[in-house]
C-alpha cells in the first residue's frame, strides 16, 4: 500500500489543530502533530532552553526526536499502515533542514489574517517576530513548490470557519480524496495525537466539538505589534489570492 503523505504548512494560531482533528476523524487517516517541533527548538535554542519564549521547551525536546534527518526518515517518510498520513506542520520549524522530502509529500498551506493571528500569538509567546509567524516561510515555500511543478492548495482560516464543509470538500478534491462528513465534528477533550505542548496551546480546540463559527476579534490592536503586522501583511496577501 502506498500512503498519501500530506504536510499541512501552517503558522501558529491558524486553526491548524482543528484541521488536524478533522482529518483524525477519517478511518483511512493517521495524524501526526508537528513532528519537527523538537528539531526547531533544539536548533534555535540548543541547551539554552531558558531563552525560549515557547512554553515547555525542554519537555517538547525530550518528548520526540530532535534530529531533522531522523524525523524525515522515520516519521514523515517512515512506515505508515494507513492510506493517508496527515502531518500538521509549522512553517517556521523549517530551519537548517534539507527540503527535498517535499517532493514526496502533498503540501497544503493554512493562513490567517495576520492581525487576528498576532493578537492570539502574542498571548502565548509575548512579542512575536515575522519569523515566529511562519508567513514569509510559507510564502517562499509556496513559490518554490509552484516552481517545482506542484500546485499546493491554500486554505484561509476565515473561509474555512465560514464554510467548513465547502472548503473541506474542495480540499479533498484537490488531494484526490473522498470527502468524509465525519471530518466536521469530533469529541471534546483533545486527541491522542496531541503533542506534549497541547496544554499551553490547544485550550480552545479541546473545548470544541467542531469548527467554531468565525467571530472577529474586537480588542484594540496593540501599537507594539504594528511593525510585525506590516511585515506579515504582504506575504499573507499573496497567499490569500490562491485560497480555496
């Protein structure tokens, strides 16, 4: 059996966990949560985990392989006993890594209006940078995959929340998968695939039983985030033009 390997390249706070939960409901699919997270943290901080703004950095590194070559070989391209393998990935985790494995995966992108994303991200890691959002990496990777002949689908969190069935139907068609209505709902309380970082990041989705209706953020946008918003917006706008 040849497994269809799907990499979701997202940024943080983009409803990527909800999308992972949706795919986890499929009987033909195994899901994996951010397999390159420990690699990213270990590469960026090394032994100086106290310098990290990411909650439970040392715990994350201890919980999974931190060598990207090993992760690609044994996890991303490793054995899988289901027809579909869905991997939720953070684009900013792609540092100091050979990207040739992307030739063997189906790659999709998930974006979110950076104004709303930054408001949410800042509550977890403090003052984020453009690199923390993954948006430039997403933009660069999207262009690179297109140049290599791939046609990666792009999802926008707003459109996904406004019409989960419609967007997922189109996504499944682009991935040559049948749409499964079970993707629209799940049990509250989390998923066995959750990484050890789930208590710090997944509170809202753990309380959910499906894609929550979109609700715009009404809080004032902090002035200290305006510079990073200006840096994010051009990358988001380019990707948004291709959104399903």
